[in-house]
C-alpha cells in the first residue's frame, strides 16, 4: 500500500509487518469470515457465538491490538524515556481501574486472592468463578465499603461454597485467605443480609459425607449418624450448635456404639474443632437424649 520494501518479522507473534505503515503482510493465519449457522432445532441450542466460553472474571477479551511497552505501532524500538512513560501510565491506569466500584474484576487484586484461596481449599474452579460473581455483586452494592480485602474475599469464597453445598467451614476459609475468622464472619453476614445474592443454609449431610470418608467409617456408622441427625433436627437446644461440630459429635458417638473406635483427637482434627468443643457437644447430645428417652443407651 505504501510501496515500501522494509519488512519486519516478529517471531513472537508470527507476523510480518511493513516497517513504514505497520500493515500486516503475512496472511498465513486464516480468519473466520462468517458466523456459524443458527441451530435448526431447540435441542441443538439457540443463538450463535464465536469462540470458547470465557469466565466472567477471566482474561480480557481481545477487543483490539495489544501493543508492547518496548515497540511502537510500526515495530520500531522505543527509547528508555518513552518506555518509562508508558510503564508509568500503565501503573496509573491499573490503580484507577481497581478503585472504581464497578470496574472489571480481572484488574483488581481480589481476583488473584480468590484464585489462591480456592487453590488452597482444594475446591473446583467453578467455585472461584462463583466467588468472583459474588464479590463483584457485593462490591457494586457497597457491602464491602470499609472492609479489608482478606475479609471480603473470604466472605465471597465462603458464600460460593455454600451455594454449591461444598462442606468448608468458616475457619478453613479464614485460614485460606489469611484473615481473622471474626472479620470474615461479619463480612459474610453483611453479604447475607444485603440480599445481593441468595446464600442457602449449610447442609449437615455434606459434612457427614466428608468426615466419614476421611475417617474411613463403615456404611453402618453413616446410617446411624443420618438417623441421629433426623432425630436432633427439631430439637431446640441443639439447633444453635454449628453443623460441623454437631456432625463430629454424632460421628464420635455412633462410632463408639457400633464398635468402630475413633479417638476424640482424630475426630477433632478431621472436623476442624477442638477436643474441648467436641467433648462438650457430646455431653450436650447425651444429655438431650437422656431427657427425651431415659432408656436409650449411652456411649
């Protein structure tokens, strides 16, 4: 187009461009000229789209050319002063974008914290995507104003685990995000009361499946614990206990009754509660059972 013979080959992008006008001369890459056909039946799906699915908090979509900080649009190397200016502008842009309440999450330090906490907890990647959605919704609603980053990330991750019925305690999430349990709990209560997203209650059977698998309990003990849970569900005195603490106490008592001894230290380590809490919960459960059915056997 410009009748120039100066060509520049970029091995990183596998492109050959003109040194004068920047026109891409290499046509080895084939582009899609038309969109895929619309599905004919309802079973095949509706609508049309190009490219794979991109998570809401994923990488930025390619909405234009991305220029490096070392070369200009024509492929020529920049001087040190211009490189420093562009680097400074990039840092300023990142800070300003992260401070905007409704800014993109992929430029915020919260996304890196969410990914790290999800990896430490060992939960599926879909939980991280849901946590990013919860974090963005709560931040836009102003729920996280004045809260620390660790508490906000912990609340979002804990809410995502609750939405997918994944048994993770508040203490485990607090350790994964590196925050205090009290701060994460208060922030989660703010998210739950704000109503920006529905957070279901935690299920005791999810903790039962996890703890029974780690303690290698037999199906007989599991069925015994399930029947105990059905019995204690409507009890007013046991309703205020934490679900994982109550499940741990019932597992200990059921294992003792069925001859599969598990020490308090083992059950406490798996359920992430202290031995004192486990002992007091077992005594409370035995007291309630002795009052409701005096002839029931004790552990």
